[in-house]
């Protein structure tokens, strides 16, 4: 058995260059050089290893832009013409150098190479994807993908923007490789927290980061970079090994700098007279590489010796052996400290092999052969390693990249910062259009789809990379401006209701990219994800101990609004709940069948005995419903009080169970301090274990549920609470906002320490220094009020702090209408419904970066997130919004739209239906027919996984 493993990863990408309106485009040579010098030689290497029965495993990432260009018929034809010209030049060179003893062998060398290249390309019928797909099917190659246009994710401003880059890439990959990608190469290894959640949503199993992304994770990785971590979204993350990288990447100290290797920077395109070489250059006079390079590196000076291919081959074999020996020593040392076989991840740009490092494919061939001859080191793909070690350390991975400095500076710097204001505005506009045109006519749809393409192409990380590198700067600037300009033109046509079909067709003709794109991928409410199962006629049995008008807390309103929204989507919803004098045992309310057990069934004085009676009554009621209304498809239990009934009904009827856990006894009490609390905690644990799937309202609650009840993350889905905007904004239209009003800071909530009002009061002196006089209105009551009043007096701000006590809905609306900014500085907050209410009223908000609040606000987009307890940062963000009414207005508008599209009950109901479908499939995988239509499993228990 091997001591350790190595995963060799090659990342293939080129920017999308497609100019059908021109011929002999200089930048198209980037693709032609890559095909000739990199991808065909790599394919030749793979085939040679297969012919010789050499065991190898390599992971190859292909960007959608590269796949598209490799598949494009026009570019294929242009490549053939380019290849023919290169062969003609090789023949001329053989004649020119026939009498030169130092270089004549090289002319023949290039001619033979180009003839083999043409034969190979024609043998593939100009299709490079097909042999790659076959290599993947044979198991020696694992092909993955990257973002649609190689957009650098940490500088893309929204989740919808991330989603568009990721989903369109996965769709194009699946179309070409007949499967979903196991992994994804994040462009520039650029990771930002939250990206992993989207990757997991789309079935991606792993991604890569630079080494510091692993070593800076929290908690510290037990095995360092020699094993993957698992993010809290359940996606594996592999870190780059710096030692193997330096040996290959570094041109000065690494293998590619060997003096016997071919010199990349000497080419006859620059050395020979234009009269001779001109016909083989773009435009006849633009000096560029031809691929004919006759010198070896030799040394750092200008003198270069002739290139000797045989000697270079010997060096490649020697260095491949050296590389393997070093990796063996590396895994042997790591294995001494690990309880598993260590993994060395060696990722490189694919074009290093053949293009930049001419001998790279030969070195790779020698490397695979060398590894196959020994026992200590074995090549694997990341997926193979995960199959062997499916359980990995869970950690939070920080933002990182493999660019210079390790973060964003290579793409965001003084030479490129002007780009991002245009990109971020376009992102906002695209998401707004996708929301507003969720259904569009054919011409509108074409316009929207093309706008999405132009935005994706403008987001390519290549343009800022090229600009900062100082290479083809004019081209990169022109490309970026063209895509943003076309995007703006399409938006103007769409919003002006004057789409010019001829102009639209012309723009479309310049982009043969992502033909199947659906602009709705940019919908902020995830409209594109609404699958066919949302149209199925589910019969849902909900259990909740409170339901309006019987209302104790927020649970009743949540269950009511969800049930009504599901009914509005055409689902048959039955709710069993407690009795109330104001309602009959059965009533049909807003399309929801509400069944209340009899009051004489709840007679116990002891709380836990009362809960037992409640559950017995619910089980009896379910038997009656079965006779009257027929069967159900699943049971949805809300909180622990109905857990026993839900479990019993599911067992009796053979149904899956979904449980929504709204809060935990441990969280409410900051621990378990009494026997009753511990008993309730036990019932919560039983409900969590018994449920097929769990719903909670925030990521914070997801982590709490997973930790407290020992549940896997993939069993828990976050679906936020919602608000009805019409209830928050009633009457506000009659009193529009204005800048001339008193500057008022508003807080709403219970006055307890965890709500953080003390932090806000402590920040007031700093706010006064920055913006002048303001007024703080504290709406709410609680035991902490005397301490807060004392604090205000001590800081000398009591005269500008008003404690107005509890406010009803109407007064809340009036208060929010007068607010300049709403602040919720909680130290502990499972969700934060009051923040949603303020956002629904169009009030700019500043909240703590804690709990569920961080799920509600996109920092710098529709509000600010301040570190919990940090008075200085809280004062800074509040002052920014007070000083900048235009920014505050922008935040307010974005916040209101965010509530409208993300936290509306129709979207929440759709997301809940997705969980229902997953629960049904998990419980009974055979419950759908060939058309995907749900088949009720009936009353027989088929395959309960409880």
C-alpha cells in the first residue's frame, strides 16, 4: 500500500476571444498556441501512457470559455488555416537553415511536430472535447470546470452574481461531458465565505484554495495541507502544496528555468526581417510569437545557445525522477504525524505544460511513468481521495486567492479599481431585471439573456489581470468597455420598451457563448431553481400547538403565513392545532384546512402532561382526517411540542417527516439549568433525530441544531422567516420620506442585554462627534431598561435618548417612517425579524454581524454589518448613513427590494416545497414514476430512514 498520495491538477482557461467580424485576429492566436503547444501535446501524453498501460490519475479543469472556443466551428476552421501557415513556414525554415549546422535540425524538428499535430487534430475531427470525455470515462482523467467566464468571485458583489458564474458553468460542462462535475476550480483560487454553500447546492463535491486558505482556517487544520477540510456546507476544500508548486512554477529556481530547456522569449517572429516573416504575422507587420524558437535558456544573459531537444528530454526525465523522490520524502514525513495517508495537491496552469514550459508534457509523461514504478506514492484524483476518506475536519475557510499577496490586490488595485463600480452597478441592474421580468416575451427574453452574457463576459478576471500585468492592456480595456457598453444598451432598449431586433441580432452574433443561458439565474429570489416538483399537488399535514387567533409568540404567525402561501400555490394543506373559543373544530381559512382538537382533551394542570394530551389529541384527529379527506404525502412538525404526535402519525401512515425547529431550549436559556429544560432538550433531540429533514430560519440556527442535536449539516435547510410588506408599509405612502426631518436613530426590540442596546447608547458620543445632533428612540420594554437609562445619564446623552416602551403595529410603522436609520446591535440573535420589518419599510439598517442577522443583510449592499459589541465600528456605520442621504436611500431601496424578493412568503413556500420533495425522495426513492410525477406511497411504510 502507498505511504501517501499525489493529486496533480491542471487548470485550463483562456479568455473568450471571438471576433467573427474580423479575420487574422491577433488575440485568437492565444487559443491557437494553446491547442498546438499545450492541449494536443497533453492528449498525446495521456494516450501514450494508456497505450503502455501506465497507471496515472490527473485532474483537468476546463473553463466554459475554453470549451466554447474549442467547440466553435469558425475557430476550428481558423485554427486549421493557422496550422497550415505554420507548416508552410516550417518548410521555408527548413530550406533557409539547411546549411546551418547549429539550427537546421530544429527546422525539421518543428516541421515534424506540426505535421503530427495536424494529423492528430484531424484524427479527432477537430473535436478535443471528445477524447477528453473518453479519458474521463476510462477513469484516468477527472475533468472538472470553473466559473463561466473565470469571474473572480471575491470581487463579485452578490450571491446572484456568484450563482450565475457557477450554475451556467455547470450546465455547459454537463452538456459536454454528460455528467455533473465532481469539483470546481475557483478562478484564481479566489474563495469568499458563502461560495461553498452555492457549490454544495449544485452538487459540487470539492474545490481548491492556496495553502494559506487551509492554514488560516478556523479551527486550525489537524493535518495541515496534507488532507482536505470540509466546509460547514459539506463541501471539501483542498489546499495547494507550496513545495511541489515552487519546484515547477518558479522559472528561476524551478525546473522550467533549466538552461537546457527551450527559451520562451526568443522567437523568429521578432528576430527575422519583415520581408520574410511578415506573411506569417497578423496584419503582415505585427510582431508576435510564431512558435519557432531555436534557443535554449542557456543563462540569464542575452547570449543563447541552440536548443537541443534530446538533451532537454534527458533533463525532463531526470527532473521528473527528482520530483517523485521529493514527494516520497514529503509524504513519509507527513505520514508519521497522521492517522491516514497524506495527500500532496499539486495544481498548475495547464498552459505551463507545453506553452510556457515547452518540455512540460514530456516531463509529465516521465513523471507518471516514474510514479508507476514505485510503491510509496500513488496518483489519485480528489474524488478518489474523498471516497477513501469521506469524513474530514469541519472548518471555516477565510477569503483567499493564489494571486500575489494571497488576496485581492492583483485584481483590485489603482490600475483596475475603476472597473468594479461598473460591474457592481450592472450586477444590481441584472438582478433587478430578472426579478421584474420573471416572465418575458420572446424578444424580451433574447434581450435579457444577451444582457446576462455581456455581464458575465465583462466579469472575466482576465481583463483586470491583463491590465495589471501590462501585457495586452488596450485589448483588455476595450473588451471590458465593449461588454459593459452592450449591457447598458440592452438595458436601455428593454426599459425603454424599444428593442431593436436588428441591433440585438448583431450583438448576439458577436457572442456564440452560453447559448442555453437563462437570465433568471440572476433572480434574487432564486426563481430559476423552482423545479417541476413545485407544481405537484402535495397533501401536507402540519402540526403546530399555536395558530391564529391562538397566538403566544411568532410561531403562530409563521405557520399561518406559510400554510396560506402553500395553499396559494395550489397545495392541499391541513393544520392540526389547539382549540380556541373563537373558532369551530374545523374551518377553511384562506384555503387552509384548520382542525382544532376539542378543549375537553386538554385538561391537565401540569405543563408536560398537557403536552402529552395535546399529542394524543393530534394523533386521534389525524385518524379522522384520513377517513374524511384521504391520505397525506408528508407531515410537517413545528417545534418539539408536537414531536411525539408527528412521529406517531408518520409511523402509522408510513410518511416522511419534515420538522421546523424555530428555537432551542438551550439557546433560549443560554444553557440547560433545570430538569424541565433538560427534559425539553431531550424531546427536541428526539424530534431532530426522527425527522427526515429539518428546516430552520438562519445559518446560526443550523449550526446550533447540528451541534446540540448531533445532526449532519446536509439534513438541515435554512429557510428564512418572512414579512408581509403591506402590513409594514400601511399608510406610509401618505407620508413620504424627506431629508429635512429630524435625524432619528430607531431601535425596536426587547430590552435585555443580548439585544445590545447598551452598545448603541455607548456609540452615541462618537456619532454626535461625527454628525452632530441626533435622536435615539428605543421602542420596547424589558428588565434591562433601568441599566440602559443609567448608562445614558452616565455618558451625558440621556436628553437625546427616548425610551417609549412597547409599540403596536401602527405606531411601529409611523416610527419607522420617521427613522433616518434603524440599528439592531444584538449580541445574540437567532434571526432578527425586526430588522426585516425596518428593511420592508425602506429604512437603512445597521445590524450586528451575528446570528441570523448576517443572513439578512448583504454588507455594503443593502445595509451594514458591525462587529458585535464594537462601539467604534457601529458609530462609524451609523454616521456614514446619516452623513450620506443618497447612500442611505440606496440602501433603503435595496433593502426593501431584498425583503420583497428574498423574504416573501411565496418564495419561502417554494423553498419549503423543495425540502418536501427532498424528504419524499429520501424516505421513498421509488415514489416517482418515469415522468417525475410524485406517487403517494400510501399508508404502507416503505423505507423509513428515521
